[in-house]
C-alpha cells in the first residue's frame, strides 16, 4: 500500500442519469484485503465503473479490474476488448481501512464509439465532475449544511502537450487532493488526462496508449472525514515512478 508524505451529468449534458445503473462484472482486486474482495471491503467495488459511465456519458457495459499493487496498476492500461477499467485505492494509513483516493484508468468516448457504435458515448467529462457528485452524495448522506465552503480546482490536467501519452508518471506523482484556501474553504484537487483515440497527432502510437482517460478521485469516506474535521487537508497521495511503456 502506498500513501506518500449518486451520480448526475456534467453541466450541459441532458442524457438520463440512469446511465449509472451499471452492468458490472468485477475482476480480481488489490489492496490489503484479498484480491477478489478489496473493492467490496471498502464499499468502492464499482467506483471506477460509475466514473466511466459518467465521464464517457454511456450505458455501455464495462468490466473492472482491481489492483493490489501500485506497480501493476501503473503498468496497466484500460482495455477496449473487452471494455475494462482499472482501479486502485489509496489509503490514509497502512491499515487498509480508511480509503482516501481512488485512481481510475478509463476509456474515452471516441474509442468506445469507434469500436462499439451502440455505446452512443460522449461528450467526455472531467475528473472533477465525479468529485462534484461525490460531494453531493456525501452531503445527502450527512443531511446537514456543509460546515464550510467547498471548491473544486479547475486545473486538473497533467499533460505534456507534445506527448500526452507519456503523462502517466506525472499523473501518479504525489499531490494533495484537498487543501484549505485563504478564505477557509476546502479545495478539492484532481489530476487527470485524456488522449482521444482519433487524435491525428497520435495515430502512430500503440493502441493501448490511445483512447484513454485517467483520473484520481476523492474517496467519499475521506471527503466525509474532511468535512467532519476528523482529518486535516494537505495529506499527499501518489508515488514517484520511472517512465515506462509496459502494459498488461
């Protein structure tokens, strides 16, 4: 394990929120619990499936693979055949009982539509769209007014303009997903990038490096603990990795 240092549509998207009635097929897991029950143990077993449905705006069925080790997750790629998202959970400590961040490797809408026209996906959303929905769910669960303002940092993209397909190491590097601003508001940060499959700049790249969207999302329970004052903003999550081009 490594710790370093309900769903609605994005604005302007009118397609039914029923998209999150997901067709779920869970694969092997990761983390301190057994490989096949880690997601269920934290209540996050289908989190990246929900994120995929929301961000690609699609009902198309996906499978999910949970990773126990960050090295395996780092080398992995979201798959188009069969459509498969990859998920890794970061924790506050080494107990594996307090999830803080969920990392998802997902597919872009354009690649889904090219391979599966019936997916009717798009437009693609942003990582913070999922974080906004997590806040809405948490607020509904606690049933009270938020103790302070919550803002979402719009600067979420980590991408080398000339080579977005090599942004993986920067995406995995440590960052604070929650901070406090000068006005006392809780600021939620995210890191993500998307490489469209049909982008003509990258047609010579291997298929696994195209048609992807990667995001780090705040875990609902961690956001609830932040709002309750049980944990302070500023904790960092991530790991420094050596650039590679391996995939599984």
